[in-house]
DNA sequence: TCTGGGGTCCTAGGACCC
DNA sequence: TCTGGGGTCCTAGGACCC
C-alpha cells in the first residue's frame, strides 16, 4: 500500500447528533434521554440522540412507527426548527474560526479546518481544546478527527465518535495509524461511497476501506469513475480534494414540499407552486443570480398502492434570464398546467431554478427583451420589507391566503435564539 | 391513517456542425 | 453491401453528500 507523507493538516469537526444537541441546550433535563428530531410535516426521524439510537430507532424511520413511545414520553420528539439550528451552527463555526482562518463550512453541523503551515505539536490536545471551547460557549458536544486528507479526517472523525466517545478526538498521523483506521472503517462509511457502490464492492469481497485501497486503479476507474479513484488517493494520504473556503454560488435552487394530504385540487397546487417560486426567487436574488430555466414537478404518493406512482415534470426555457418573482411565477404556472392531470392526487410538488448565472455577467442578448427595471425595483422593495416586517408581509396575489399546504409541526421548540421572522443565513453547500 | 428537503458531479448518448 | 471523422453542446440518468 502506497502511503505518502501523513502529517495531519485537516480536521473535520462536527456537532454530535447536532439537531438533538441544539434542542438539549435549551432543555438540559433531556441529557441522557432518548430524543429525536422529525423532518418537515413531522414525517420521518432525521436526528437521534445516542439513547434513541440505542433503542434501535433508525435514521429515516417514519414517525408513526414510534408514535407510542412519543406519546408515552419514553422518547421526546421535536419538529425541526431550522431557525434555531442555523443560528447555533453559525455560532459553532465562529468558534472554529478562532483556531484557523481556513475553515470550510461543509454542512450545517460540520466544518473542515485546514492547519497547513501551522506549527502544531499536540494534535490531540488541540482537538480537546476546540471541543471544550464549543462545549463551554455553545453547549454542543463535538467530535474532531485529524488526518492528512479530508477523506482521512472524515474517517478519523468517525472513529472519534464511534470508538473513542469519551475523548471525542482521533488523530490519524502515521502510516500505521492510517492502515489501522482503514481496517476499522466499513467501506460504506467512506466519504463518497454510498449504498450502491458498497453493494458492488461487497461482491468483489471488499468490506473495509483497507480492502478498497487494494483494488486496482483500472477496476475502480471502470466501475466508479474518476471519483472512485480520487477516494482511493485520499485514503492513501494523498490530498486531492481541496479545501473550499469560499462558498461557490449555487448552480440550481430547488423548493419543494410534501403535502400533508394528497390532493388533486389545482387551485391549491397553484398556490403552493406560486409560493415555492417566490421563495426560490428570494434565494436567487440573495445570491445575486439570474435563472434561465424553471422546472415544475408533481409527484403522487409512492407509498399508496391504490394508484400507480407518477412523477411529472416540465421545464421552461425563460425568454430571458431573470430573478423576478413575477416573471418566474408566470412561467411556473404555465408549466404546471402542462403537466397537471386531474385524474391523480399529488403528494408532493416543487420547482427548480437552473442554469443560474451571475447577475453581473449576464449576457445581453440582442434577441432578448431588455430586463424590466420596474420589476427590479419592485423586487428590491419586497425583499426589504419582508426582511424588516417578517417573511410574507408582502406577497403576490396568486400565493393565496389559505396556507393550508404549510407544514405540520406538532412538536416545534421556540425559536430561542432568533426573532420569529429572522431566518439566519446558513453558509453551507 | 401517518414515509424530508436541498444540493453536486460524472458519463453516455443524441443533436448538430464543419 | 457499402455508408468519415472529429468536435461541441445539451440532457437525462445515476451515483453521491448532509
């Protein structure tokens, strides 16, 4: 096995059971007890405390399957409260940034820290210090893994949480420790290898990351594309995945929701689509982009056997790239009418804005109508007022009043750290 | 009764052009 | 029966991530 230099330079730090830990900060009596956080509409379990995991509650379990436990108080359940989690995340990231200027916020609950060029004699001690500081100031327990590549830092982090729970820090910094870490890691737990590849690899007799690294490059390239090859290099200690400190602008923006009940009501779906489009256009303007395409999609309930599953979508190439909610809603509604079939009841609907381009580099096409300056000013005003007086103070008429398609949230905790209308911006991919 | 949401990258294959 | 070669662009689909 080829192992190059293995001085750790990357750390992966993440909050343990992040959403659950956020809830516990505001109700410490939940420490040591089974706690879960539910998805939108209180549908499935998306976060579990260790005690909930120990009860055998799997990720993605439908909430109704543990309804008895929730009602009897054996398990405490929270509806997801992203305003709270986003705010706690920002605070945690700021602490990480005290230790190195090079931080990549990778998701709401984890960040890569780059210590290249810094003199660190005691990696484990550094990890412990970071951990203590986050615990003291934010109240969230974190796990930290150090390694010479991002993929190995991920593996070290997993070991810190699974096998060294008390310490919460693991350092992979010698060829021997890398080898041992790879042997301890099931191949499906390697960053970039999902269920499908894991099954394929299983058929080759590959069970651990150590087995994977022994596969010939040609086989990996053929079956797992260049991505697979990159994973192998990273596992061997050769950094090929760079730290991304600057969050690149999104290439697509999607807004979609599952309805509480299946519905064939076009007016209702129309309202929902208009609302999703307005939301997506806000995100679009927030990142300073224009969209060239809008896709509308409808899905029937795939768990219902009384009707066949249908997934419909229609994409409109807009006459010109725009960020105007008015223009986007207009085309979204046209697209909806192209796919809507009253013979079916729909469980989910959404829109996708794609082929996004930066506002400043928007190409002026001679054949495109010039952008309507009145829209621009109107949108700026709407965004400003909604930021100031609360989301949806100003809405388009088609967004309607019923709001019946909004989320079911039976167990949401208060927005402890933010005003009701403040949605913190989460800097994450 | 009840099953989330929002992203990225890579490749193959078709359309089209010279 | 034979029916070029090479390039680019676009899209759909499949894999992955949290």
